[in-house]
């Protein structure tokens, strides 16, 4: 392998350290091979390295948990149905400062560490922003020394792998556990029963939920290391297991063999991640998943609470009234909302507390994060599904609602419309439970994920609730972990920054603002530009190796990577591509700024329009990329199977970041922050966190265009007429006519008629309304890109303005303002230190 230069932010490669790593590597490799073969494969080498690095975690992991047991701090439980973790090996080496040492050790053994890292499967247990946010939060909670636990589901199949065949998305199952997962540890000793179905008995001595079907929840623990502070927290994911006696006791089932085969039905609960982003699909299996994670987790929380050393009597430890002093539960969207009625059920039915006491404990313990205002994404579960699956929880929800509406009635006598709007139960065709309303009523804090989103929540979607409980509503602008999204994926940039301001910024990203001192420093400007060029060359090589596509590394890399969704407006990007193509064809001798436009992302398998958008992008690419007049001045690439690991490669190589959702639709966005931190400039609307990015870096250092929220509202009042724009703007008309006339689908002229019809007749996201401003803004982008020095100075302003967007800042605010905990940057003793 080629020897890589040592980068100081990657830790010291001391001689003893390297020798130890080699010894341990060989030991692990030997045990692997003794079991199996004589010849080692690349995968064997990967597992040997993973186990070697894992050895450095276990002592710290055990010591951290011991530390929590003794100190008995308040603990925070982050409940999420998604944790989009990506790969673990390199992140662990970064946080343990082992990267240079491992690199040197593998090099001395004749191996290339990067090749070994490429053997690891992504843990793709999430769809997009919400699941990746949970992963960044785990990293920050460990780095800030919080006693934190991530709880979720160990899906056997994560987000599907995307293949593009003839321009269409094809899904294949993500069998990520096929070769085993070196980072998890099964904990059968903490297995918990979870109940479904059955009926409710009301007796004088209390309420019983009986005749239930039982499924076991088997926990798997994954270590979560903080950044160089010797703290290792736990992510605990539950897997569904049928009990041994499952169905075997039912003599009416078709015999013994069938009963054993039926165990699969029970175990399907943790089989597969639902692949919808920002869309609610009311399936029974999904509701089962939501209750499964909540029921198993709450048993664990209460067991740990009761077992903690209080240094006081047995009586106190059984008294659950102090739960909110020791436990915070954060609900990542409404997916784990059943934690509220489940905690009530435990406190009332099992612990025999009164309703008022139980409700006070529940509200003070739980807090809810809202992630979207799109109506199609809000969870509304049919009552009959509830009645069948979770009869006791439905009773509790009804009683919560009765008391809630009683309070509203007292505040607004005779306002029946307000009662209807605020009810947890939506009347209509079929009655439904509004899970967001349940979360707001049952939590002491409700937060949006960017300032504009939190304002929209208070002014519109949840205005009625804000009016009665304004103190509940907060903002917590999202952030990203600078460990994965800078140090790990862009070591060249991390190093150039460290050479100027030291390494401390990795723990305290606000220090990036001191880079403003160097905005006119020619050497710094050159270094920043050089790192970007190296990253572009590296990505161009990757694209050629993986997908056999050749691109011009001197062109502007214009990138839009995110889930495919109408509100994210990949179609607006398409219209710009077509317009640019038409302009080059019209004036082929003009000095155009060359661009490689890359679009990537998965479409939910059932989302027809999103799948058509992918087909359109690939169809435009077929025409543009094979036009000799255009040459390499414009290329269109669809990035197949966009996932965490591909993001880590493409984001450091991007020049331009496309953040072009209709104002008021993207709650925050986090990809926008990753591009900004990695030296791309942003073209975007005033939506989500883009607003705060412009505030931090200076609006003049972003390419902001399009309607603001107030303009969108005004246009809604007036009525959006796509035809008016189509008739008024010749280049828009030309582009739309080309799509509808079969210019991009000569074999099937009306292939894209559905898309055009949507754009012309029922476009909720007003693509045409922002077209003109977007095209003009893109012209400014092209002009600036020609001046490398001015472009790079703008990049420096952006990187310097990134400090706010660290998930460390976000988590610090959750801790102080919601959980009542104090973050700390203190190190604890390493396992090899004397205690």
C-alpha cells in the first residue's frame, strides 16, 4: 500500500502503541483463521482490525457504566425508531485517537487501512435526517459526558440498497448483518416481555390487561465513545424473539411444525425498517414496532432507576415520584409517543399510583421533538387498530383526552371548534388518534429543530396548544457532529484549520470564528482551495472506479443529495439543468463555467412521483452527457445508493450545496450544515436552518433566492397559477415543453406527462414561482466561481460561521433547557490509569 502522510488530528502513532496493535491484530486474525481457513480474506483482515479497535473500547465502556452506577447522575433516554449510524470503525479510531497508530500498524503488516474500512457495512437503520440526527446526538452526548442511552430497534434489514436500472430505482434488501456485526453485544440477561392484543379487566383492586400475546425483546448493546474523554455510552437496540412456548400451547394450530414456523410471525416485528421519509403509513406492523421499542425501553428505565444506589433506604428506591429527578425521556418525533400512555399504565396499573401523581411524573419526565409540519407526515392512528392491539393504552388516551378537553373547556367556554381542533381523538370517517397532540399534552417541553420551524409550529400547526401552554414551546436548532463530518471525512481540511487555530475547535466548534483573521491570508486561501481540489480529484477517481463515469475535476461540483421528495424540489434543479443545457446549445462558443451536477437520494418504494423524478434526472443525463456540442462543460450524474458512507465522500468534494425546498417546508435540514463545514457554498431558500446559516456567515456569503414564508402565504391567499409563469417565461416554457414533448424520452414521448401535469395543475411546492430567481442566482454562482480567490474567501466566511451548527451546542441546550442536566468537557480516568 502507498504510505499516507500522518495527520496530527488523527492521534499519535507511538512505537509501543503500533507494536501492541500489530500483536493484537495478529492474535485476532489467528483466532479467526483457526476456526475457519488457512488463507485470510480482506474481510478477515477487517474483522481483525475491528476487534483490535474494539478491545480499546471495552475497558472504557465498563468503567463509564460503573462510574454512572456509583455517581447516580440523572440519565437521559433518547427514544428513536431510527439511528442512521453508518460505519463505526473509523469513527471509533477518531474518538479514541487511534487512527495514525492503526494506519501505521496495518501499513507495516502490508495492508491498506482504507481498503479494510471499505469492507464494513453501513448500519443503515434510518431514512435520512431524523435518523442521522439521532446518531450525531449520541456522539455529542458522550462527548459532553452525559449519562445518555439511545434506545431503538435492531432492524434485521435497514434502508434498502438502491440500484438504478435503465434509469429507474430498483430496491434490494439491505442484509447488513450477513457477516456479523463486531460492534454489538447481545445481552440476553436483560430480555424483556412485551404484550399485545388481549382485553382489559376492571376490578375493585385495579385494572388488569389480560389474555395478551407475549413477544420477547432481546437487547443488543453498541458502544458510543465520546471524543477523547474516555467516556463510552450505550446504544441499546431491541430485537424481537418469540417465547419458546409460542403457539405450541395452542393445540388448534396446525401441529408442532407449523407452530415452530409461526415463531417467524412474532419475530417479524424487528425485521425491517419502514422506508418512508416524511410520510405516514398506518400499518399495524409499524404500530407494533412503535410499542415494542417503547414497552421494552420503559421496563429497562424503571429497572435501572430502582436498582440505582441512592445511598438511602429500600423505601425510597421503590418510590417512583422522584423519577423525573433521575430520568429524562426525549421522544424523537411522535414515533415513540406511546411512551406517554405506557408510562401511565405502569405507574397506575403496576405501581398503584393515583392518576394525578402518575400524570405529574409522566409530564415532567417526557419531552417531544417535532420534525415536520407536512400534514401527510403526521401520525394519526385509527382507533380500531388501537382497540385491537393496545386496548389498555386506548383507555388511557381517552382519559388523558377527557381531562385535557375539560381544561380547555374551562379556559374557552362554548368554543366547540377549539375543542374539536385540540382533541387527541379526530372524529370523522374513522376515528383517529393524533399522536402529535398526545405528545404535546403529555410532555413538559416541545421543540422544533430550527428557529423558523419552531416559529411556524407556534404560529400555525400547534397554535391552539401554544396559546394555552406557551412555556412548553422551545427551539433547538439541529447540529452535526464535527468528529464524523469534518475530522473523519475531511482530514485535510481539519488539519489546515488546526495548523492555524489549534485542535481545540473539534470539541468547541465556536472557535472556528477565529478563522476570520485569515480571510485575507494568501497562504490560507491557497491551502483551503488546495484541499478542496484534492477532495474533488479523490471523488472523481471514486466515481470512475465504482460507476465507470469520467468527470472533469476542474468543473464546479454542484451537489444535491437528500431523500427524493417533491418538497425538496429536485425538479427545480432539473429545470436549471435543462435551461443551462439550452443556453450552451444556443451559444456554444460562450465561455461557460463548467459544471458537474450531481443529484442523489432514495425514493420511498411506494412514492410514484419520487421514482419518476429519478427517472427524469437520469433521462436528462442521457441527453446532456452524450451531446458533443456541450462536451465536458455540463455533466449530470445521478449518485446511486446515497447513504452515510457516500455522503462522507461527496460532501468534502462539493463546491455548491443545493438547499432549495419551498420556504416553510424543510424543518431544519442537516446536510446543509455538513456542506457548509466542508467548504461548499450554499444556494438556498430562506428555509429551515438556512436562515440561521445566513445569519451566522452573513447573508452576502450565501446565494439566497426565492420566496420567503410570507411570500408563500401571500401566494396561497392569491392562488398559485403555474400557467402564468409558464406563459410569461420563455426559457421555462421551453424546458417544460421539452420534458412533456419527449425530448428526454424519445422512445416514450409521454413518459413524463404525470410530472408535467403535476407541475402545471397541482404543485403544492410552487416550483415555477421560484424558477426565475433561481436561474438568476445560479448565474451569480457561475460568475463568482470563475474568480477562485473571491470564491475561496467566501468559503472561509462560511467555515468560520459554522460554530453554531455543532450538535455539541444543540445537546448542551437540550441538557440545560429541557433535561435539567449539566454537560461537562471533563475527561474521566482511562482504564489503564490508576483510579
